[in-house]
């Protein structure tokens, strides 16, 4: 490694961790110039309890989708501020990451080691852009939906094509008799707005239901309800929770007299339409 490259790496490590020059120089030397390993080295030594930028909360950013031949990938990339989310370098970085994510079928481990146009890996470029922009940037989550069904997409608050703050994709079973574009797009819009957590009750994880039931019972107990009434009321409330959070049982946003499953039946003439899968990413949702 050249002296110039070595100094560049030390500078990047200092900017990311806030640790002094001497310790950064040692870390870089011990880890053959690998910045990510150098960060880990400093943390293990207790010199950097948590890297300066990496300890911050990154809850802004972008959600991007890529699609080709009926296959769709979605990825969320976060920054600390919306100002950075509008930065041209950040957007360009995110676009290329989205394309690579599609090629890797949303395998994030494979994504990090993949080469970008400049011949550096995604992980190396991530460190570079953190150093350049001065904010924590994270590749948070992704999902790939193949063309075993028909995928319909919707981007809310889009800054440009396939980039926005909320992205939803709904995958429907293939239907030989009906053009499903209208209902598919509307379902994607519904998912973006109503944020279901599963298609039906079977898709909700048991721990989610158990936790919700625990909260409901504790709330009823604190309000002074008797034990026999708590059980009865809690059962009713958990049924409403399931109805409100499962796509098929939600009230249809475009006609509040209908539920989603009723709307789908109206569109099914001959071949039954089924929702096979869906995904909804909202920038920063769930980040503390």
C-alpha cells in the first residue's frame, strides 16, 4: 500500500470513529488497510466503544425498486438527514446499489461483497461515501419477488422513477382471463397506505399476537376491569387487531363499505385471484 493510500485510510478511519491519529494508524497497519476490520479492531481494544458516525440513528434515506421481466427487488438505504437523501452523490450510490441488489436477488451478504462500477466493493464504497458526506449511511433491508406471479408496484412520495419514501409491491397469482393491472396497482397503493403486516391471520407471527394480547390485557387490568371481563374484551380486541393488520381483512381504502377480500372476489371471474406475497418499505419505519 502506498503512503498516500495509507494516509487516506487513516483519515477515513478518524472521520468515522473519532479516534486519534496514532491509534488509527496502528489499526490500519494491523488490518492491512481494511477500514471495516480496523473499526472492529478499535472497538475490541476499547478505544472506540462505538464508532462516532455508526452510533447515530439513520432514519432518513430512500427506498428504491428495480424490475425486469416481471421480477422486482426493493431496498431501503438510510441516511441521518433528509438533506443527504437529496444529495446527488447519495442518490447515484443508491441507484447503483439497487441494480446490484436486483442482480443478487436481494441477498445483502452477497451485495456487500459485490463490485461496483469503480471496481471497489459495495462495502468499500459505503465507507467512502460515509467519509465524504459525513453521515451514517446504512443498507437496511431488501426483498426480491420473482415472476412466479404478477408483481405490481407503487412508489409514494417519489423523487424520480422507482425512488421514494414508501414503496409497495403486491404479487398476484397469474390469471389467463383477466387483465390484473388495475386491481394490482390499486392493491399496491392500498398496501402503501394501510401497512398490513400479513396477508391473513396465518401470516402473523405468534410472538406478535402474544405481545399484543399481553398489552391489551395489561391495559384492561389497569383500567379496573374484572378478570372475567378482561378475557372477553381482550379476545374481541385481538380479533380486531388481526382484522386491521391483515391485508385480506382490511377495509378497502377506495370503498370503505368493502373489505379487500371482497374487492378481489369482484375482480375474479372464472380464475380466482390470490395474493401470493407483498412487501412494503417505508423509510425509517421501526428505527429507534
